[in-house]
C-alpha cells in the first residue's frame, strides 16, 4: 500500500523511508538499491575524495536507478575542512534535487542549494537547532534522537520526547531519525507527528551495503547495549560500536591530565574506521552504530527490508484502530451505527468511537477504497458533558453506499433508501 505523507509527495517516493548519509557506506550500490525499493537512497558526498569524484558517483547511481535519490553533505569541525561549496556545486551541476545536510554552520551551503531549487532535509539533535534551520529555509527537518549513530549532540534527548516536542513547536514537516529498524517504528513515528523515518544502521546490515560481511554479522549479533559514547570531553559526542578501540579511547578521555585531543586522535582516525568495512575486523578501528543494533536480526536485501517495513507499518496502524471499542447499536436495516435518532440528543463521547475509527482509516490510508461515502455533522455537547464551555464535536456519519461507476449502474437493481436517511 503506497503511503501518502508530505515526504512521499514532495520527494516522489513510495515509502516514507530515507537512507541516511553514512561515511564510507553511502555509495551508489546502496543508494540505488534503497531508491529502487521505494525509499530515498542517499549518497554521502564526503565519502568521495573530490567534488569531481562525487559527480562520477552521481552519474553511476543514475545508471542503477530511475527513481529519486539524494546526496548528504555533512559539515563537521576539522583541521582541514573540505571545500563544501565545491561539493554543493557538483550536486547542483548534476541536477540533484534532494540534499540531506547536517553539522555546524550549514548556512552558506543551504543558501547555495536553495537558490538552485534543491529540497533540503536538515538533521538536528535539538529543537533549538531545528528552529535555526527553519530560518535558513529548509524544507524538512530530520529530528535525530539520542539513540542515533554518529554525532548525537550534547543534549541527550531521546526520540520519544524530541519528536513530540517537534510536533508541538515546529511549523516545518519533519522526519524521525535514530532508533528505527522496522514497521512498528515507522508507525510510531507517524503517530508522533513525523512524515517518515530516516535509517542508517539498519541499511548497513543489508545485502547491498558495501561493507564486509563480517561487520554485518557483527551487527546481527550485537545488543542495544553494545555502543559507546566518546569525545564528550571535547563537545563532539559520538556514538560508536563498542570494541577494543573505543574502550581505549574512553579510558584516555577519562584519565587524561592534559585533555589534549591529540591523545586520542590516532584511535579515532577515519582511515582506520574505513578499513574496518573492508577487512572485516570489528576491532580494527572505530565505526558508527546506533542503539538500534539490538533490533537487527537479519541481512535482507533493501527491497525485502523496505517492503517488510511498509507491510508491518500498515498492519500496525490498522490493528491499533481496533483498540477503540465502540458502544453503538447497529441499525438492522442498514448495518451501520444508528445515529439518526440521536441527532437531537447529546450523546456521550463513547458514542463517537466507531465514526472516529472510520475517519482515522481515511486519514491513514487515503488510497484504500472505502465502501461508504462519509458526511460530517457538527453536534453541540451540553455544558455538563465533559467539556466546558460548550463546543462543537465533529462526528462522521455513514450516509449510503458509494454510487457505482456509470458503466455499472445499469447492471444493478435500484435500491430504496431508508426514509430517515434521505
């Protein structure tokens, strides 16, 4: 069942799932596989040594998928920062229309991309940062909970709170990032107000992910407790897979008398981390992984994974609607809630549960055919009926079966409508 959210409509994808940018993982093979499965695949710009190499990777991806895909540009503090403007220009020149941004001081890059008509998804770990990004004109926010892999920020706010706060305060649509691996998670994110989800670690553990098989098997064996936070002393807190190297970093960070970053620099080298993905030794260097590793139990193709998440989310949303048990009588003639004799009364809120469920089904699954036409009635409640002052309660009332297509009307016998519903 195709989902219909702001994310799917704006990005032209079928399932509201974004494959987050990942250093040394976000290559054409993975991005194309995710896009072909109906999600949004993402190339990681800085995985490519130069802007020209990024151009080539974009061109390669286009030979592997006809569906939309994007590029991640992450701006992080470094002694020798890359030419972010040149990478952004490569994205523009190659006609990429979706970019995921993250990191510090993204303003100049975002401005450059927006002038070229690019849709921006910006990652944030706090509502304060999200509000700053909105002022820069971003189209979507990717709200990154403390559970996530990589740079978690310094606020330690998990997604259950962060997403609800985003729903309450932000005027720009957002997606949920950090801790997602299945359809139940997607359903929960949608209920909390998100337009979709972003997954990184889960996509690392797929057939198409360009990393060593032993690393994928290590993820499958791992528990949710098998990550570690490092570099908090330098206000650059990062969540990594816990191994011998991260244990050494934690010890130095805790016991160092000088607090010099140079003491841990050899341990957190990106070059060693990159080799983990090629030599298959999980203890060779540091590599990012989210707490969601505890929810990953297999290594499917991207197509199998995305379709499974889509199915699980639909089943979860549908099944939870049944938890609202109505207390309405059924009219024997039409088999629907007999509300026509109650319209002059002030029914209790419990009487609205079934119509409420019908409305939710239309909202959650707008593309699914429904057997009834719906009409909206406003019924005022008495002041003593739970609400004060009096207000209007909107309910949904079933009127009659849908009129069949014109081509079929002559084939059906004419049915008499119940008098009370004309």
